[in-house]
C-alpha cells in the first residue's frame, strides 16, 4: 500500500490536484462539500491510484477540481467521465455546455 | 500537505472536531515563568501571574502561598499594585509598604503578611492588558530598574504564551467557519437532489449527476446551482433568473 514518494503521480486526478495547488486535505474538504461521501484516506488512495473510485466519486472529485480551475480563471479542466464513459447533459433545458 | 502513504494530517473535519484546548500546557508554562522570576530576581520572595478570567482577576500561577495570599487580598479589596497594573497596562511599584498611601486597605493586609515591597508588570495580549506578573519581597526597596526590566521580559514571555493560545482559538474559529460553509453546501446539494428525485423519478446519484451537468453548462458552482434549484422549487414566486 505504500507508494514510492519519488514516483511521479500517475492518476489524472492527482496531476490535476497538484496543478491547481490544492493539498489533498483541501481537495477532500471541497469534495465533501459537494456531497462526496468517501473518507480523506480513501480519497488519498484514489489520488495515488491505490484504490479505484466509483464513477460517482470520480466525477465529484473531477467537479471539485474543475471548480478550482474556474476560480483560478483557467480553462484546462479535467476531462469528465475519465474511464467511465461520457457524461451527458441534463435533459431539462440546460444551455449548451462549454465542453462536451 | 501529507505525502504518499501517510494519513492526511491537518484541517480535516475529524481533527477540527477533536480539538482540545491547550490550557494545561499554557498553565504549566506560566508556572515555569513565575518560578523562573522568583529564582532569578534577587530578594523576590514570591512571584505570580494574575489574569482576567470571566471579567475578574484570578491567580493562574504562583510560586508560593505568600504571593497567592497577597493576590487574593487585592482581588477581595479591589485595590493594590496588581489590580492597578492589570487595569492600566502600566508598571506599578511600591518600594515601601510602610509608607505607601495609594491603597490603605491593601497596605494593612500586605503588612500583616510581612510584605515590604511589590512590583506588578502588566501582561498585554494584542495591546490589551489582560493581567500582571507580580513580585513581592519581605525587604523594602527590593525592586529597582534592573529587576523591573527582568520582570518585563518575563511578563512578555507570559504574554507570548497567552497570544499563542489566543491565535489557536482563532484558528479553531476559522476551521468552524469552514465546517459551517461546507455543511451548508452539502445541505443545499442534498435538498436539490431530493427535489430532482421526487420530480423526475431518478436515483440520488443520477440527480447529483444532473446537478453537476447543469453546473458545468451554466458555469456556476455546484452549490450555487443547487441553491437555485431549491429556491425555484419553493412555493414563493421566483424573483430572479431561474435555474431551469
């Protein structure tokens, strides 16, 4: 279970987390605030690729990271549905999306 | 930030809720200050720290019973060097109790204990006097400028310890605010999920997915999106741009 500290981060989520300058705790607090249910240790394991998140948890983490991207005024969001198929838009009158 | 393979180490909800005050540590540090004061200031026969606790002065550390009794007399009588120093934030010294005229009731009590001179140095936290470091002696004229400088140095150390406790309490307050805003956000999202579940007959996860999609499509935070859904679902007529 112990990851090699010198190994570069392998998950898209972990790379994005480092990119937006959030600590693992800060990301967990944001994920939790958006309705995420996993414990901090589980989220850390998701980030390190030691544990596979459910599609739902993965998407909530992606959303938390992308809200942080928006706060920073950047437009290089983490792709949605990574490994879990495309995320479709709600069927009830939403405006066209910025990204599919 | 925690490294790989380590538990997350700060600012998580569990740790914030598990916080316990550092009072025991601060009290031990203040006791160290008064013992150091008595040991290093020649002719000092007792040292104490008085602090305002619940709007009243109280002795939180004392090197012996003599100085503790002197403090108690001052609190009871409402006068004396310690009371004056803590109230005014300035150093108060009496070189000879026998000729002291400012506090007649205190002079009588101190004389009964055999105290002949007293110096009280204010302790200030964030520029506000919160108490005093007190030294008493059975010798008259025991405390002059060098002793006053040493007392001021020790009082500033006592203040630093209290400031550290104060800032820790403030950081707990900041964590509490974070917890509150995080829980309010979750609450709105859960409410909005419930509305979609009831209205559209979808699962909770699907409702969350729809909220995320709407949040992305409108470039609005998920919490704001959820709040908007809740607002438009409430019976009052909506008075702004709707979320649907």
